[in-house]
């Protein structure tokens, strides 16, 4: 199987301009994401990796961190559009394409490996993405972060067969008897979504040609376009260290939180 890992890295973020170049503990977010992709490339054959950006500053940084970069349009409406445009510019044919967000520096390398294993085992999968079950204290932290940045963190509802039923910036599911559920163990029934997608080439082409869906626009979640067009999204469940599910960076305020998480990670080693 021929695989592309494309890292969409947009400089012109409304909430956090230049976000992929922001440093966490002295290393840029993009460099951290590039290291994740390289780790997968070392484990699995036939994997190409590229950064896709609209900004020369990010392209220049890619030279510094020694990763191939493809310039894309500055008006790509979603990261998936940028991923597809980059694939077209490679001139290559890939069996499966993964979009690894340039602002997700703590994505576990196992996420990509598990997703690749899943699509190799089941050729019927058209779209795949990872989710993380949350411990109660992680759920409490997510709720607290949403008091200040309500659109940080996406939750997912998962069917028994692993299909995603829905994604939302609201914490789902609601729990009428939360106190009793907490007494049963450390795990809550909430799954947090990690912004990493894999698609067949044809499915990605379909996605960019569909109009934005109603719920996609309301939530600001591009993956809802698949669900609104009856395309199943398969999920893989990840087991990550305490706190790592909340290590995404959506705003400048998240940098300090990410550095705290990183310091705890290093101190535990």
C-alpha cells in the first residue's frame, strides 16, 4: 500500500496566526509534528511525508527542519482541501492519504500506525480517524478549558462496530446519572477526537466537491460533511498517558498548558 502523510500547516489562523511556528519548550509545533510523521515513516514502508502550506514563512521553516514542503492556495476552505491539493501537486498516486494537522504536536505516533494497520486489514474503510477515551479527571479538565475556549476539544459518539455516529464541540454524551457512573471506575463514557484523518483518494476527492454541510458549518467540524453525506467514518481507539488527550493547541493560551503537560511527561520518564 502506497501512503501519503500530508501535514497541512496554515499560517493565517484567525485565532492564532503563525500557530505552526509557535514554540513549545523551545521546539516549533511543526517540527514536533514532523517528528511524529518521521517516526511512522521509519516503522512502515512506502510512506511519503510532506508539509502543505500557503505561507513562505512556513516553507522556509520546512527547509530548516528538513521536511519536504508543497505550496498550496491561500484560500483552501479546510485542511482536507489543502491535503488534496498537495497530493495533486506531487503527481503521485496513493492508496491512502493521511492528514496530520500541523498544530497537533502531541499526536501519538501509534495513532498513525494503528490507522494504517486498520485500513490494511479492512479495504472497505474509506475514512478513518482516532479517538481517545477520557478518564474522569480528563473530562473535568476538558470542561474547565471550555469555560475559557468553548471550541477547544471535540468529542465523538461511537457505535459498537467502531463507526463514528457524531462529532461535536459540545461534550457528548450528556449524563443524567454522572455521580453513579463515576463510582464505577476511572473511565468516563466520553471520547475525545484527535484531528487526524485518513481517506482513500476517491473519498477525499468526493469530500472537496461536496458543498459544506449544515452541521459542519454550525460546529466548524469538517468531518461532519462525511456523515451528512452518509459516508461512514471508522475510528481507532487510542490508549494515551494521562492528560495527553488535552494537549492540542488551538489558541495562544494553550501553549502554556501544553508546556505543563510536556514537563509532566518528561518528569515521569
